[in-house]
């Protein structure tokens, strides 16, 4: 069973070399920037982790978390730039690189974490519908335009996750643990 005293983990994933697939990492970078300006943006004990494309290498990040917020690209057949919030089991249907599931993907990591009993409850994904996942740095214009709204949604979901996990504290502060090895 996951301990309630563990950190709230925000995990941004994706491949920044595949266009819009990197939107999860970009959302994390923006959330990190905002939290540096105003630590009250994130709950006390929050870990902001750039998971890139590590897949199963992220299991140790998930283990012991009191809640998990995933930031990632999704391919739900919507208009590019559409922001969607998925919770718990609905995440498995959309997890993985936007251009198709691959070994070591987010979906695989979540499945293994669930089997090991390491997946916290609650888990939420803030996803942005991709448009272009071809090789190349940078987001497509429509996904770039959706970035600030996606970060606002992530902030709201992060607060809701913290409350749902029973960790609401009156004086939030950020515990930034830069995951250099993960970048």
C-alpha cells in the first residue's frame, strides 16, 4: 500500500525530438518555472520529474508517491491542441507515445507499477492531443497555443490530487528535486 506521507509526483513524459510528443515535458518545464516564481503553485512535498522517454526506468519515481499527475501527449482522435484529463483506468487506453505504443512506454510503466502495488491512488493524466509527431524539435502551432491552458489544467488537477490524497496542507511549498539523471 502506498504511504500517504510520500510525495506528490508530477511526471512529464515524451520525446522532445518528435514534435508534439514532447508536450508533456514542455508542460512540466512551464509548471517548474511557475513554481520557482510562486512556490504555492504546487503542494508541499511535490516532486517535478522530467521523465522524457525513460518508460520502465521511471518505476522508482512512482514507488512511494502519494499521488501521481502525468503530463503527456495523447492521440484520442481530437483536434490538435485539445486538452483532456483522464483518471485512473482511463489512462491506460491513451498512454504511450502519441504515434503508437512502444516497449518501455508510459502505459507499460503504469501496468508494471500497478502489478507491483506501487501505483498510487489517485493517478491523473493531463494530455494534449497531438498534431505532428514527425522528427523535429518544437511543438506544432496548435499544440504550442494550447500549452498555457494545459498548464493551468495541470495546476488545477495537481491541487485536486493533493486534496484527494488527503494531503492538503495550509502552507504549501515546493520541494524541487531536479532529476538531472532523468533528463
